C-alpha cells in the first residue's frame, strides 16, 4: 500500500509521543491499498474515545458509544468498485467532513490518483484527467473541498429554469451542476438528511441514513447494492459517533472548570429545544479566554442588539441543528456571495412570473416548491473548527468569516469585540 506520511496519523503520532503511550497504533498490520484513507494508511485500527486530534482551532475528538471508534468496520471498507469508502470523504480528524488541506495533500502525494480523485467528482463529467497537470485543473473544485452534484429540475415543479451560466460550460437549464461540502457524519439528532433534505425519511432518522448509505454505495462508490446487514452496520456506526472540539489553546480542555464541551457530553445530549449552556460556568472564570467563549455563547443564545438570534434557527440545545429538522434560506446560494467558479441559474415561477437567481436551489429541487428554493439543512454546529470551509458550498473560509457572512446576509449587527467573542465560541464547539 502507499503510505502517506502526513495528515491524520501524522497528528496522532505526534500526540502519542506527547502522551507517552501508544494505545492504538498497530504498526504490524497495514490495511490494503483499497482502504486508502488518510486514517487507514497509517494502519490505525481504532481511535480511543476522546483522543485529541489537532485542527486549525486547537484539538477535536470523537466519542463512540461502542467504546472506541472502530476504523476497520463497514464504514471504512470500500463497498463498491472504485476504492472509496465512507471514510474517504468523512475523515475523523476533519470533524467527519473533509478539509481542503487534506485533499490537497492526498493529491500531491498520489499525483491525483488516490480513489478520492474520481471523474465523477471532477469539475464536469467531461473534464480531462489524463495527466497530473490536467487533473490539478479538472479537480479544482474538489481541491477546495467541494463535491459535484448534477440535478435535473423536478417534474411538476412550480418553476422553470430559464437560464444557466456555468463557468465550466457544462451545467444547463435541464441538467444543473453545483458543488457541495461533505456534511459531518456525527452528532446526528434531528431527522433531516443531506444539505437539501433529499434523503430525509419522515419520522425516522435510521431509515433516512440507510437510504443515504444505499445511495452512496451505488453512487459515489460505484458498487452493486450493499446488503441490508452492511447498511445497518454503517448506520449504527454513524449513529454512535459524537464529535466536538475538545481543547482550545489558552482556554484549555473544554470540559474543565465546570464546562461541558467535548464529544463525550454531546453523546448524552438529548434532542431538545434549548440554549447552549456548555460554558455557563466560565462566565466568571479567572481565564480571559474562557470568559470570551462564555460571552460568545451568550451572544449566540441571546442575539444582537436588534434581537436577531442565531439560536432562533439553530434550536437544538448544545448541538445547533434545528429540533424540527427545518431548512432555511440564509442567502448562501445567492449570486451576491458566489465565487467566480460557481454557476448561476435563473428560475421563473410559472404562476406569478417572478424570477430569482441561485447557485444551488437546495430543498426547492427536492419538493418542486418555489418557497423551498435556496433552503438548506440547519447543520449541527459541534466540531466546527475541524471542518472549514463552511456552508453547503464552502463559500466561507473561517469562523470569523461566518460571523461577517451573517452580518452581510441576514443583517446581524455585532461590535468588533462581539464578533471576536462569537467566533471564539464557535471555535470551542
Ligand atoms: C465521494 C465523497 C463521499 C463519500 C465516499 C461518502 N460521502 Fe457522505 N457526503 C458527501 C457529501 C459531499 C455530502 C453532502 C452532499 C449533499 O448534501 O448534497 C455527504 C453527506 C452525507 C450525509 C448527510 C449528513 C447530514 O447531516 O445530513 C451522510 C449521513 C453521509 N454523507 C454518510 C455517508 C456514508 C454512510 C458513506 C458511505 C456509505 C458516505 N457518506 C460516503 C461525500 C461523500
Ligand atoms: C434563518 C436561520 C438561521 C439563523 C438565524 C442562523 N443560522 Fe446558521 N445556519 C442556518 C442554515 C440553514 C445553515 C446552512 C446554510 C447553507 O449552507 O446554505 C447554517 C449554517 C451555519 C454554519 C455553518 C455550518 C457548517 O457546517 O458549514 C455556522 C457556523 C452557523 N450557521 C452559525 C450561525 C451563527 C453564529 C448565527 C448567528 C450569527 C447563525 N448561524 C444564524 C440557519 C440559520
């Protein structure tokens, strides 16, 4: 197998050195080449619960109800023909999403030949992937952490797509192209599955996740349908995983001093409507970094001076999903915020003649309803520091950038100090 010296296990190795023990590294047995995720290429077979793994905001950790995070099960086993498995795009050290830096490193180390780089996720299905230089160009969206989606307008929609402007020259009014970030496969609480809710099964999260896993095996992994035992193993694994930031430099462990950050407390957090109270005990802490995080939490809960509240949509206590599984339009697919390499589509309401422009129609392309256009899942907000860039299309690079985005897109109004406090809180989730 091709061994990759950096990345996921690079971080783990450094940490094991720091911790002075090696409870999990099993150097004697490598995975086979088909298991080529960054995690598995280091022959790591399991992650102990709460093992801190470095990320740009400090350290994150995972916690599994199984007692440890098994890196050898069906989730990390290629189920199809192209060598990809669930962990290829949902990497534990990247908050169970996938960071552009990880993708770029895999590209550099494998000349863009790692199973992640598959023509089905090139900029277009017709892109040239014959040479390293061609691949670097043709995977420019994937190298930013975004995966190709092609969607046809739904039958009987309340709208028509009347114009398409795609910088790659592929998307049309009848076959729309856009790109989305991998959602983290951890902290599942509410029912909505996928950015546009496409795999939601009313009233049944397990069924929704099963539908998603079946579709992924035959889609992104290009395999025959998986057995129901395999699908159940994958879904049970996902449902057992919690992930959160566990340590922030300056503030220290996020479950110290009476705080309840980190993944373990998240595992037992029920899906209930409520405020974030993880850092209540830090309001009067002696440590200024801790007090800042606690101030940020209050801003998230209570809103800006105009009464606009983050917690108004991110309603699930200490998790941030929407308790009712609602999807909202926060302007993330408005052309006003698009990057130069994103396509724009013009849609017309067939009843009223009204038009709108969008880079990704979201829920509206699932239901066909005009009112659902540009609505996206309200994602869980734990483990954010490990999984930049943010929003379905990755248009926001950093957590301070998220705060600025909300000021521009939804009219939130924070002072410079409040902006820093809120970003510090998001970084500690
Ligand atoms: C090629 C990359 C890739 C692979 C492989 C992959 N995923 Fe994903 N996954 C994504 C992307 C991208 C999204 C978001 C797409 C969207 O919503 O349109 C996603 C979304 C999801 C979601 C929705 C999460 C939520 O909060 O709604 C789940 C669940 C999921 N994946 C599980 C899996 C499982 C299980 C596997 C293996 C069977 C898998 N993924 C394999 C890229 C991948
Ligand atoms: C109107 C409902 C609503 C409000 C108000 C709201 N959010 Fe969100 N939030 C969402 C939705 C929906 C998404 C996903 C949108 C998308 O990607 O298109 C999201 C995404 C995010 C993300 C990115 C998560 C990721 O995985 O990429 C962060 C961080 C976030 N919100 C924080 C906040 C903060 C901080 C505030 C207050 C300043 C706030 N939200 C206010 C609904 C809301």
